């Protein structure tokens, strides 16, 4: 398992009857990546994820994990993969510990009670191990889902919409867990989510797929920094016109425009933000807030619309 | 991996309250029958033997542990398929309903191995139920009524078996009874692969047994050709061990028919489960 490419998907295609769910998807996930897998609804994300996990068989293309073909080395590969597909399901009549014990055994791991307790502690369910899953909240099940994905110490973790249905607190908890997995255990993680801010915060590489095809793939920061970003300037209502004039004079390409009586937006490069900030202060424009709008959201919409 | 998953399947079976329903029901029913036979067994048995009393004289402990065990098995073996189907009919469909089947499918185990594990665990549960019924009935009856020669009334008349000639017949009979019950378990697991809920396969299994039993009972010529091939026709073949001489050829034929059914049900289950959409 010493290949640098953990996942290689080449020209994947999958059809359901007459519907082409995936037409031509290709991407590569490297060792240690937290890889964002993005696309609008119906883009083919879940189908691709299911193909990667061999839940469905692709009609065309190649999937290899750890340098081995999924078609010929399925069981060997899956020993090194942990996953959550949308919502994790458990044996509700069994305790969290017992569920993990079953999943560990079927994954070929010889997990001891101590290992199970450590995983439960890691996901914040240390005190709930003996409780039956039927009494767990959605957030707790999601955390237990992450625990079952980790119980056999996999090298690759596939998380398909792991924050679906979670409240903001739950989303933060799952995000922190993923960050800890990356930082403490250096796991390779592929993560699909509608929470673009999450991907922006967590992922180092990403792919956007649209209408069953790969639209763009690359390093998250490089992709985002290559684009101009929208900066929101909040001032007082009386100073708004002065701010627009000032921006027009110094950033004529940036098309500053008023979006609210006290707010304007301007499209500039990231490295121009300090200059903008200094300019506004020097011109005595009262500055209430100056913040870049969510970059990935804009980038995603631009890519998908293109 | 298949044995590891079979062990998992057994843990799941043991954790479900419904698995103990059958054991509890059998224990209570055995207790009720023993109580009834203890209270009024002699008059019940003399009602049967009275027709022979003009030509035969019955001496000694006629209402003994062997006879009561035989009566219990005759009465209860008809109901055990329901108790078996209650557990085995849920093995695949229960997981489909809970969504855990999707979790299993992402593990390093093939779908065929998953189904094989379910058959192994279902077989183990069926074996346990059969042994429980046999051992509890025989053990308690020996304690309460003591041993003695077994008088069996069958279609050829009265068969009297020596006390020391009975135990092996019970053992062999329970083996064939297990095979019959495992056929029922296989049918319900097979039906379970087509369903998304537990009730459907359980009801369908009982409906199939009922239908085949009715076909087997009806004295209609058109059904005569299929009757020997219905598994329900052979479900009571364990009783053949209590005939004298034992019709081994008939028993062998019953075993073959039951085994063919089991193989067919397993094959259909494998095909069905390998094609089943478990992604959603």
C-alpha cells in the first residue's frame, strides 16, 4: 500500500436504464489528502462514491484504490477503507460497543475492548458505549458512523454527505473530527458535501463534477486564489457614495456596486485587500466591516454555471 | 470472513427478543402438555388403547416419558416452523429495512458470503430450537413419568417399541425434523431476500406451508404427481423412525427431497441477493 495515489478514477460512466448518472468522471486522490468532492444535486456524486465502494458496478472506466483494481481486488482493498454513505445505519437493538465490535470483525480487524473504547472516546461517545443505539440522536449516530468507519484503522475514509441532517453544532463536531483525523492520524479522506464552507475549511484538494462529468480538479487554495473574489464593504449610509467613488478611482476593473444603503461589493484579487483597507481608512470612510464573501461558493457557482 | 460474519449473525439473532419468543413458547407448551398428561394422561391414553383391549392387554407404565415425548413432538413440531420463520424471515429483510445491509456491503465480504453467513446462522438457530424441543421434552418427561416401552399408533396399527430401542429413534427423528425445519428456514431466508420488511417473508413462509399442506391433504388425483415433491409432504417423515421395521428407503427419499429444496432456496437467495439494489 505504498502508492502515492490512493484513489484513481478514470473515465467512469454509469447508466441506470436510459439515465446516464455518470458520463465521464476522472480524478485522483493522493495519500494524506482531504479531498472535497463537489457537485450540484444530480451531478453524479453519490453514484461515483457508490462505484468507488463497489456498491454498484460501473458500466465503463477504471477505479483503482491503492494502485489496485477494485474489480479484481475488492475485498483486499475494502480492508483499508472506512466509509459513511449518507446516513450511517446501525443495529438499533445493540449497544454502540457491540455495533463497533461487529463492524470491526467483518472488516477483518481484531479490535479489543480497549480499541473500541478509544474510538468511542475519539468521537466523543466514550460514556455511551453500553447504551443501545435506538436511543441515540442523529448527531450521535453520525459520530458513531465515523467511529465505525475508523474501527479497523483504514488508510482511506470515504464520507458521503457526513453532515446531512445535522444541526450547526453537529456540523461543527463532525468538522472537528475530520480535522483531527487529518492532523492526528494523517488519514486520506474523500468527502462529499453540500456544505461548501466545510470543504473550504477542511479540504486541501477538490474536484467539482457537473452533469456526470469532471468540471475541475485541483488544489483548493490554488483554484480559489486564481479567481477574483467578492469583498463586502460595510460603512455608514452617508459614506456609501464616497466609498464607491474611492473604489472606482483606485480599482476601476473591480466594478464596485451598492448592494444595501450602507454596503457595497467589489471584485478584487486576494492580495489587493490590504490596499483596499488602507485606502478606505486614509479617505476617512467609516469602516464597519470588510469581509471577503465565501470564496468556494462563488467559485462553485461559476464553475457549475460555466 | 464467512465464519466471522456467521458469528456476527448469531450475535444479532441472540440480541433480538423475538429469538427467545420461540424458546419461551416451546417451554411453556411442553410444560402445559406435561401438566395435562400428568393430571389426566391415563384416561386420555386408555381412550386410544380401549379399541385394542379386546385382543390385547396393556401392563406396566404405559403413560411413560417416551410416550409423552412422542406426543409432545407430534403436537409441537407442526408449530415450530412458525417460530423458526419468525427469526429467519427477518435475517435479510430486517437488515434491508434498517439500512445496515448497505453498511455490510461496503465491507470486505462478498454478497454471496453475506447470504451464506445468514444461512449458517439460521441453521444454527433452527438446530438450537430443534434440540431445545427434543431435549426439554425428553428430559423432563423422563424425570416426571419415567421410562417404559413406547406404544405408537400409526396407519398400520399399533407398534410397541422396547424402552431401550427408543432413544436412537428419537435422535434420528430429531435429525430429520431438523432437516424439515431447516427447509422452512431456507424458504423464509430466500423470501427475505426479496422483501424490505420482516412481516412479508414470515407470512409468505407460513402461507406456502399452508398451501402445500392443503395440496398434500386433498385427495385429488391431479395433485398426486406433485405431492411427493412438496417439502411439506416430508416434514413429518421423522415419525417413520417409530415404525417397525423402519422404512429407511422412504426416509432416504424424504431427505433427498428436503435437501433439494434447501439447495434450490439457497441458490435462489444467492441470485436474488446478488442482484438486489442495496444502495438506497
